[in-house]
C-alpha cells in the first residue's frame, strides 16, 4: 500500500479554481483597488508572488478603458515572442483583435541599426504606425517603455493602455516610472524590478477573461 504523503486531493479540472481559492484566502483583508482583483489574483497565480498585491499600480479607469478597447477589436503589441505566445489569441480574435510582436521583423532590425537603438524601441515605432486601437504589453525591454514615453510626449502615439511590467535591473525601475509620469495615458505598472513576459501576458488574459464573464 502506498504511504500517505499528505497531498491535497484535487481533480485536474479543479486545480485552477482551487488555486484561486487559496490566493483569496491568503490575501485575506489585503486592500485591492475595486475592479482590479481578477488581474492582481491572476498575476499571483502565474508567479506565486503575493508582492503583486502591493506593487501593481492602476491608473484611474485603466481597466474599463482596456476592456472597452478590447471589445472594439484593439490590437495587443508585445515586446517578446514569449509574451505574444502566452496571450489567448482565440479569445482576442472573438472580438476582432490580434497580437503583434515586431521584434523579429527585418525592417525593425534595419531601423534599429540605422538609428542606433534597440529592436525593442524600433518595434514600438512600427507599432505606432498601426491604424487601430493598441494596447502595449511590455514584459522584458525597458527601452520599449522609454520609446513609448517619447512617442506619447511627441504626440505620435495615444495608446489605449500600457501594461508596463518588464523584469530586471538595468533601467527597469526608471522606465516604469516614466510611464507613470504620463498622467493622460492609461497604464498598469508593476513598480520595482519584478515582472516578465509571463506577467504581461497574464494581465492581457485576465482582461480577456473579464470580458468573457461580462458576456455571460
């Protein structure tokens, strides 16, 4: 007979729901901005890191602005293929939206070389030329956020929302602060060094799941 090893008995189909129950229990009375709870909890679910309950900063009205844009077929632009791969493209397509990552495009590489910038920055220039509503989901490159900041300040870009969650040490904190300085630009920012492409994708998915729940 197999020794009892103390595992919680949970059916595979119920693991996600049980995980969210645990997250809710452990959050307890931690104050969260009303309407942002599904996003915060999904970030914790993705990372097992409860710091996101404190580090995620939501500009006024950003969730409703992002949901409205997605409902109207907005595109999502990421700074990594990993971020693009992690977003639920089928749900997004239900609303007429697409996910783009221009990092590997030849014209982006040429523009970066010509202008002495990173590919991430050059890919934001390409995204600025899209003739549609755009949500930016940046989980890796602070230079992408810096370029978004510059384009907004220049009046070239008016994003529906900027999800600013790159992870790392070099220029990451300052790049996020720049996005927070754009008071008229809706944003979701993970203050500090934590983040990543997986967090950028999970925030997008949380928004898409919220849309689906409102349809029911």
